[in-house]
C-alpha cells in the first residue's frame, strides 16, 4: 500500500538545514497495523503528516496505492487523501461549533456524498460506536474519551483504506485508551490498514510491527 | 445547494456564538453602507430618476439658450423671453412645447396674508408631461389668455395640508396676488412637474402674468423670465430638433429687430435639470458628498476586512481540521464568504435604519432645498443597498477568506489554536494604515472648510447682521405700481413703504428703521455717474459704481460706520434741499487718491448741471457678497429725485436679537396697512447665510464623515491591537517573567499600533495636501497647506488612535505571567 524511498524533510534555519527526516525507506502492506515509535523530536508526527498528505514539503519518493504521490499536484494529493485516508489526532481536533452528528457528517459532505446517503452513514456510525444519545451534543459537552471516540468515528465514517493515528490515547485515561485501541484492533481485523504513532509500549503491542525513529532516521 | 445551506447554517450559528464580533461588523457596515444609501437616494433623485408621473420622460427635453455677449463671452441658460419660447413652435421636431415660471405670491391680504409658491404654466404644460389632475380638469387654451377668468390647479400636498383635503375644493377660490383664482383642479399626488420642488398652486401663465410680472414681459424679447420644455416628435432625433429650434429662434430674433444678435443657439437637455448644461449647485454638492461617503465605505470595508482576518486567524485550527478532513480550498473560501455575506446583509438591513436618519440630516444640514422624496427609501434605493451590501461583503471578505484557506494543515494542527507562525500581520497593518489614510484626508478637509467658514463669518461686513431685519412687500400684489416720474415720496410704491416705515418706527421692539432703494444681497442699482476732474472712473471686478437711495438714519440702522463727515439726515430728504451724497471708503480712496472726498462733486444720472456734494464717507460693506470686499458704492438721500427706482425695502434695527423679533415685526407691518399682501421679513444674518453655504456645507460634510471614519478606524485599531495582545499573551508573559516592566509592555503593544497609524497618517497627509490644492478655489482665505487644519487633523487622529491602542496595551501590562505560560 505504501512505499517510501529516501524520504527527507528539512527546515531552513538561518542558512543551514535542519533535517527532521533523513533517508526514510519504509513499506506498509495492506491490512497491516504498524506502530511508529521514538523519543520526542524523532520526527514521528512529521512522518505521519507526510503519509497523510497533510504536509507537502519533502523530498524523495512516496507511492500510495501505486500512485506516485511525489509526482502529483497538491489538488491530486488532496483528492487521494480525501478518498483513502482517515486521520486521528492526539488533540481530537473536533470542530467546536458543530455537534457530534455534524462532525461525523463533515468528511462525507466534503466528499460530495448526497444528503440522504450521508444521513444513513452517520446514523450507522453513531450506532456502531454507541454514541447515538450524544449526537446533538457539542464537543465541549463530552469527556476526553468521548471526544476521541467521536474523532475515531469521524476518521472512519468515509470508510478509508488507511487510518493514521497520532498519539490517539495521549490525552486519555488508561481505560479510555484501552477502549480506543480495542476499537483500532477491530477495525484492523476488518481490513483497515492502521499506522499509529505512540510512546506507549502497551499501545504498540496492539500492532503487528514497530518502526523506530531516532533523530529522523529509521533505526533497526 | 445543500452545501450552501449547510454553510449558511454554520455561518449563522458561528456568528451567534460571537455576538460581539457580529455586532461590531454589522454596525461598521451599517454606517458605511448607510451613508452611501443616503447619498444614492439623493443622487438618484437629482440626476437619475425622472420627475414623478411624467409619461415617457426620455422624449421630454429642457430647452437652454446659448447666447453670445460679445468679446468671446457666451452663456448658456434656461431662462428666456416669452416671444423666444413661442418661436419654438415654428421648429420642426417637437410634438408639444410648454413654458413655466416659478414665483412667490401673497395669498390673501392683511393680517392673515401668507406667502405661497406658485408656478405659472402654459396650457400645454400638463398635456406635454402626460399628466392630468386627479380632480377637476386641466387648463384649457381659453384659460391661458391675458384677461381670461383666473383659474388655478392646487397641488395634492397643498390640497391635503392647507385645505384639509376637502371634497368641495372645486367650488373654492384662492385670493392670490391681486386676483381671486377659482380652483378647477387638483394635481396628482407627488407630481411636481419637470422640477423637483412641488409648488403650492399652478396658474395659467398668461392669465397670471399681471400678478407674476409685468404684462410687458409677454411681448418683450429683453425680458428673460420663463423656462421651456419640449416633447420630441416621434422619430425625431435630439440633434435635428436642436438645429431646427436654433433656426427658428434666429429667424424670430432677426424678424423682430435686424440689429438683434442672431447667433443664439438652442441646446436641449434631459428633463433632469442637474444633467443639463448647468448642473445645479445642489447636484454638485451631492456628487461631492457621494464621493466622501464612498471613502467612508472603503474605511468600513478595510475595518471589516481586518476583523475578518483576525477571526480567520483565530479559526486557523478549525480551517486546518476541515482541510485535513478533505475540504478543498474553494470549499473553505465559499464557507467564509457565505459568513461575510451574512454579515454584509445584516449590515445592509441596518444601513436602511441609518439611511432613514441620515436622510433627515442631509436635508437639515447639507441640502435644505432637497425635496423629501429624495431621502425616502424607495425600491431603487433598496436595490442599491442590496447590491452595495453584497459587493461590500465580497470585497471585505474575499482576502480574509483566501488567507484563511491558505492554512498549513500540519503546522496549524501541531500548534493547536494559536497563531504559531507568529506573523506580525502585515496585511492587517496595511488595512489599519489604509483606514488612517482615508480618515486623515477627511479630517484635513474638515479643517480647511471649518477654517474657511470661520474666516467668512468673522469678517467685518460693515453691517450688524444680528440686529437688523429687512422687510419687503410685493408691490404688484399690493395694487401699487410705479409711475413714470423719478422716484420720490409720491411714487405709490415708495409712499407705501414710507407709511410702513412710520408705523414700524413706533414699535417698541424697534430702535430705528430706514427705507432704501437697494437691499443687501439683493438688487444693486447703477446709473450714469461723472466725477469732476476725471475722464473715467476706476474699474473693479465687482463692477459698479453702484448707488443706493436711502432715508435718514440708514447708516445707524444698518450699523455701518461713518468714518468721515456725516451721514444722511431728514433735512437732506426735503425736495429742494442741496443734493448730497455719502461715498464708500473704497470709492473715496480710488476716485480721489490722496485727496479728501468731502466737498467733491458727483454728477448723477446724466444731470451734469447739478453738483451732488460728498458730505461723508461710510465704511465699506460686503452687502453685494462675502468675497466682494471692495465695491464702488455711493449713497444719496431718497426724495431728491436724482434717480428713478422706488423704495424696495425697509431696514429695521431691533432692540434685541433680530431673529427673536422677526415674527413680531412681521405682524406689526402686516397690520399697518389695510389689505396688505404678505410682508416678507428676514434678518441680515439669514440674508447673508446663503453666501456661506458652500463653506458650511464643506465643513459639515467633511466633519461628519471624517468623525464617522475616525470612529470606524479607531474601532478597527482597537480590535487589531486587542487581537495582537491575545496572540502574544504567552510571549508577553515570558517577557514579564524575565523582568519586563509595565511601561515596556505598553510600549511593545502601542509601538505596533503607532507604526500603522503613522504610516497611514503620512500617506494621508500627502494625499490631503494634493487634494487641498485641487479644492483651493472652494476655500475662503485659506491656503491649501493650512498649518492649523493639518496639525489639528493629525493631532486628532493620533489622540484617538492612542486611546484605541491604550486599552489593549493596559490589558497586556496586567497579564499574569504564570497564567500566560499556561495559556494554550
């Protein structure tokens, strides 16, 4: 599904270059559950943002579902991201002004799904995640765990092939975190490829393999 | 469609969650759009909209005459002689012609007399415009003949307000001038003819001429008093009709007198008078005010743009999330534009309220002659407002929307809700500077015109404007007419005024009174004058020499100082007394340079054998105009029969302020003679006020709009500075934690605001100085680079900007560093 070759990202800092990622070579097969680990500043979140096509400032080669992403325009990348990738953020990043139901509706709306179909999918997702009773609430009326649950629901509502999760349990209690990881496991079992970034060994154990990053390099 | 409704729903909800922001934007737009809505209504009435109820107004034209006065001087005017109007009927190209004259006549006599506006029209006037009365009938050809039974059509407004809308109106008559006019019709509501101002009563022109003018006016080619309208015949072009009318005019002129100039040409203009060859003063003013209102709208747009930019930056995280969820840039821009359009529509609706108030203010302070209909909220005005609101929403919102959609998703999400790129908002600063630029231009304009107005009002006019009234009566309506003998007490008109003079002198509110042939800011008289020892007299741009024949006590009444010799006494007025004169200071200085004028001789009105001896020198007055400081003026006693004009008015000095005594004086004069028509009384201050109009107008307009722009700009500066403090809270907390004192923090915040203000002020100054040169002809005794105006404007701008930036700066200085470092 994913192939990275010599992927690099750097920032210009007063004439010199500061590398965040160095010669990253990385493959992910469909259906895998991969964990990326490393100390703070290793480049984990940056790598995830590049994989999710949220960051376009890098060099190297990136193939996603046989598409050469490094050759695509911004618009083409956005289309690819929109149709195949769901993102779960550490800080949930729900839209405060929208209800739970509307937060789930937004990704479908951006994919031009007709209204009736959206309503059906959202209803189904709310039921699946057992948050029907909370559909009219706003994010500030939910607990952290509930918000992250909604964030995960939002990430999968459009049935993406790949889920990218950046510290998905970082702001949660251990029991809430366990709940989220069980959910990821279930989704993976149903065929969704998952790549997570985490500091937690417990979370890493839910995955199939671990990729370690240190100072921007993948280390064995 | 569903997506747009979704955007609309989210926009309304988002604005409801930020009521302060929404109110600030709507209020700002309401002021900016409201000012323009008001001025559009005025400009629409003056320039664009045809007069109400006129059928096919595009085929109706006003007639102007371009006349040659020799030495390359030509003049295009609407007034012409009645025979000249009649010659239009010989032109091909017109299906109808009509003439009209506007005047003021006395309704009734004695204590109940009132002044009414009348319009004398030919019988063809109403049919030409395609309008018939709502009650009764229009004028027939038989009505419009000299000596015919006098009939009248009352305006709808007059019928409702002054006659109670009575159903028996067609059985009534009105005593107008010297005749009783039987009412035969009521004009339709809102109909004002070809002009904007609705008269009280319409009279047949020829029948009413003895009341409106002299009968000779119907046959004399030298008497320019009527205006003409034509309706183009089907298929005829304007150019062809003009050529034909010119030919007819020249043929008629030549036929009447071979020596007469036959180079006059006819020009046809639109029915809207302001669009003709001689744009009215009101229309010019309205265009100026419209341009100024547009500047205020631009300030409002810049302000709102800044507020939207700040809001967009606060929503970077939300925009990043939406982009991360798949929203394309177009979708994000559309969402934000829907929001700014919602705000603009709210601003447009509120603008209508502003326009309702603004319309009354425009009529009260800027254009008092404007009809009320010009400031009503009509359909065209509503459509204009909707269009301006939409354009404003797009203009103010498009750049902030584009900026907000350019979010770096990864960067924004990593930084949470804070503007982590810590841009100093060059665009925001530029918008603040733009507002300051426009505001300073308006404030400097205000200073220049206020200075001009004060200069004009503080002049020594040589007249006591606040304690002198001038009174006049329509002699024709009074039934008195001039005799052919030179003016003297026996002249019926003069005799009437002298009787009124005696009566008013006895009034306890009056300290003195005098009669005169000429009146300040009214008619000036000139006659043949020779001075012994001189071949010719000096020539001034103000013309002259002018004379005024006055009764004793004239100078004491008007407050004009006698600087040498004496004034005119009762003894001078006796027939047979030695002819004397008092000359003005400029007259004395220029005619007898280096010599005393007392005892010198004047020979007046071709009488070379009678020496009119100069007995005094009076202070120069500005009785002919504010800008005419030097005039060749001399005064002679009324009653010496040296000149022919009769007395035309009284000057009355009141014991208290004239404006408080005018009603009482008017009543006293009205009662003084039986069956006297309406006596017009006004103070000299009222008489001179029109002279100040242009400066007062400029001062009011620029001050009002300048202050409005200042308020909007200050609000914008406050909002931008407050936002900057919020964004830099953590930085400020760190600085304080590291030892920064309050003054350091205040300076940090204020410096940024001051920079934008200073740049804007500097650019505004350059523009204002340039524009000052362009309007220098409109100023009075003020240089375009007027230090007082510029310093005042800059000081005002800096002071208000300082206050606007102070409050956020004070808030920044009070930041608790521990709270700030936890801020996220």
